[in-house]
């Protein structure tokens, strides 16, 4: 559909984004604990990048017209980070934040993993790892066929890229010079049972592998908001190559309770009810420390 | 393949040829039609479309998972998409992508698997699609088509493209006997009655439709009056036609070039049990992969020739209920 009127989205400063990211991190903790399941640590590693994409915003979209033909697309390939995406989309105006506490409840549009038929604005149904890059390529190919201006963003997990389908997509996207795709690896170093370096040591180093396949690769601190913004802007100018951001992130960012688990950073485990207050104030202290720097 | 030629079967083009030509024809009418190939376009015959519309044809490479995912993205951005490969590779290699990227979000993509069944012969079981209908049927919302001959494949291709929702259609490699000489109606979900009869109903799909007609001729010589249905849509099954057949003839035989598990026979048996119990005998591959060899010998070895179908029909008749069924 066409967007009847292009409502200019509010532009936010890095400082505002950092504050929003803090608020969203708190929400992730609250709603996953309330649901009793979900993936808060895998959501916290992704939240700063999502804040930049949706709330700077880097992406062009209209929350009131989620089917606008020329909108930029975002595919959450690591579908278990759904809480981060939901919280971000609520802040972006796709739906009321009041719905957030219904995460994972029966008949809530906020299913455990993203269901594009349940929630307007979701571009894909994911949760079986490895599939989002190919879907993103399909959107990007459609844009090339139609000479349409939209860009496609896809977020991958670093464990996820062990799936063979990812590399099928990596080859194809570069071969077709799909410069309208930007993939982001949320490189938080941990997967479900162990550290990535223990499960699949040969995955390291990541960036040269993607470069070898013909991608333009940037490597950044995935929690450094000015760096994230700068990188997206620089990559927008790169032509004839698909782009990859290897974002070094922390699984369970800002919370000692997650970081203490050196095995998997409490993969898929929410905090207990009685840990919430301490976690929220820890996030707050972390934010104050970072913004004072 | 010459099965039945001596009994008057006339062989026409392969169903893959009919599909390829119909697809190219559709490309002329549908500017948003995009075709994806897994590097087998000269086998699936999507090459006809590729030659005419190179800008709307993409060889994804030998990467079926990526093929299905790209199809999902293209469709979500408004393209009409047909993705084709060998039945075996498309359905088996990319099953989770079909599940998660297509079926679950109900994405409107049309999939075509060629080289179905064991009629491909010498290339052997690695290339034979014998689980494809079971896999496709297992996906909620999928429509599953197995047309009988070239003319009906042309119609099936058009019907598939006009259908809203995911479809899987299987087409064959060798020349298939012609079933529809004059006109052929093809309505998704509606069986075609090719022959009326009172003693037994043979419900078949694909190559087995022509063979079933020949089997019915053979049975007629013995005084057995067999009806034949072309069940080109395996899902959603025309349960009304199945029920009517079970009630009117009291015995059902199914014939398919597919595993007996999860294919036409299983679907028909399920439908018969629900509404109008009658014996159901099924001809198909019984929990086995086939050997590699020439198609005629293979079809004979795995009981998929007209005489085998006739023999199974006799067995179905012998198992008929003697008591009157409750109305």
C-alpha cells in the first residue's frame, strides 16, 4: 500500500537513544519475568542496535501504515530476541506499550517468537534459526526488480550463523550485489549451552569470512550508540556489495546476574520476581556510569 | 516407457514440459511473476520462462533452503513467485524453510517439484520424489497437486497461479500417457470422474490415472465395472467425491507413485473412515525406496502397472462388506 501522507518521524539524539535504550532494557526484564520465560539476555545484547534502527530512526517506516510499500524492512532472524523487538516496536508507535505485559500469553500478538500474522509491522515469522537472511534477500531482490528505494535490515545471532542456510544466502547476496541489504550479527559470544568459541571455534574470526564472500564488513561495539549510528550512515553510501555489521555485544548487557553465568549467560532464562528491583537499579547505575563518561 | 501402448495408451508430452510452457505463457500475462530455480531449470523446464523473462528469473544455485527463503521474501514484498526444483530436493532439503518461512506465515508461494515418483528410472532413488506429497500435505494450509497428464498440467499450472496461498505441485520427467484428449476441467479440490462404474472405484493421481483407466478396461473384459477418479488434488481432498464413491461402489482402490504413508491412499482411507466405511486398498510404495533401473521394470517391480492395479481392484471387491451399511 502507499502511505497517504509521509508523517516525518521524530529524529532523536544519541543521548535520547541511550536513555530510551535504558527504559527498554528495563521493560525487557519486566515483561520476560512476568511471562516466566523468554530470552532477556539475548534481547539485551540487541537492544542498542534496535534503538538506533527504529528510534533514531535509521529506518524509514510509518507505524500507522506498516504495509507502506516503500518502507524499510527489518527481519529479526534470531527470533528468540522477540522481547527486544516488541519493546522497540512499542516505543516506535506500532502498538501501545500497554500490550507489552501480555508477552507470551494466549492470544497476545506478542508470541514467544515473532509471528508476522499476529502483529502488524513484523516482517517475518522466525524462531527456527538460519532463515531470516534468505527472507531479507527475497525482499531486497524484489526492490531491485522494482527499482524501489527501500533498504532491508536483518539481525542474526552469532550462534545462528552455524546454520548452512546462512552461507547459502551470504554467497547469493554478494553474487547479486544486493547493496540494499544490511545484516547485523549480534555477536554476544554465547549460544544456548555454551560459548560460541567452544561450540564452534572455527567460526572465529567472523569478519574475514564475510569479506571473503564479497560483503562489505564493519566491526563495531554494538553498545556504542554514536558508533552504531555512524556505521549505519557510512554503510548507506557503500554500493554494489551487501553489508555486514559485526556488532560486539554483551549477552545480558548491564546485568551481573546474567554475566555471572559464564556458561551461556542464562540463555532463555528470565530473572526471578525478587531479582527485578535490583536489576532495574543496576541498569540505572550502569546508564549513569556510561553517560557520565 | 511403453506401458499400455499395445493396449491403446497414447503418450503425450511430459508433465514438466506442460508446466514449463504454461509458466512461460503465464509470464506474458503476469508482469509480477518471478521464477526461482535451484540450478535445474533445464530439468524442471523453468528454462522456457527464463529465456523469455531473464529479468524475472533467478538461479539461486544448489541451495534449496535459500531458494525457499528468498521466495518467501519476494512474495512478502508483492511478487507472484514460483520456485521449482526436483521434488526430492525441494521438499526434503528445505522442509523447515517450507514450514517456518512459508506455511506458518501463510506466504503465497507456488512450489513445483519435478522428477516425482519412480518413473525417472535409472537415476535411482536419490533423485526420486516419493515422500514429497506426504511432506507437503503435513504443512498446514498447503494445497498439494499431482496432475495426470500434460493437458491437465497446463490447466493445473494456471489454477495454481490463480490460487491464493501456498501450493505444491509435482510434475514428472518422462512422457506421460494422455488422459484428457478433448477438454479438461481442472478445479483445485474437485476430483474428475473419468469413468463411471458400480463395482469398485479406483482413485488415482499422476501417471497412475492413465494406468487405472487401462486397468478398468481390463476389468471390464471380466465383467467388473470400475469407476475411475482423477484425484489431482491430494490436499484438500475432495471428500465429497470419496464419500460418494465409497457409498456407490462399496470398495475403493487408490493408486499413486508415492509412499503409502502420508500420500493419496492415506488421505482417502482417512476420509472413507470418517463418513462411509468401505474397504480401501492402496497401490504405492510400501515403506521402501525403489531400486535404480529402467522405468518399466521398476513400475512392474513395485506393483504400479495396469495389471497390478486391476489385481488390487479385484482384491478390494473381494473385501466388500456383505452387510448393508447404515445410512
